[in-house]
C-alpha cells in the first residue's frame, strides 16, 4: 500500500504501515506514480495528487486507487 500526497494529508499514514511519498507539487505526484514500486496494489491519493494524475490514471483497474477525503 502506497500513499501519495501533500505532507499534511499523508504523513500520519506511516503509523499504519503505509509507504508514504510526499508530493507537494503536481509534477511530483506524476513522477511518483510513474515510479510506483513493483507489486503496488493500492494507492491512496491526496486531493491535489488525484487532480494532477487525472481521471485516466485513476480509473485504471490496477493499481486500485482511492482519494483521501
């Protein structure tokens, strides 16, 4: 499980064992997505990261993605 987003959105997920990638800028979110570790099955996204990735990536069947509230 991986989380991508702004530090304030994803930092606490480390405590739950989630691999966290801080992406403060849209290009950082895209670069992180493109370099996801092999075998990643679930990606939790911050709102800005989700906007940066766009609907095509979010609607893909793998990896499963969810946008944090």
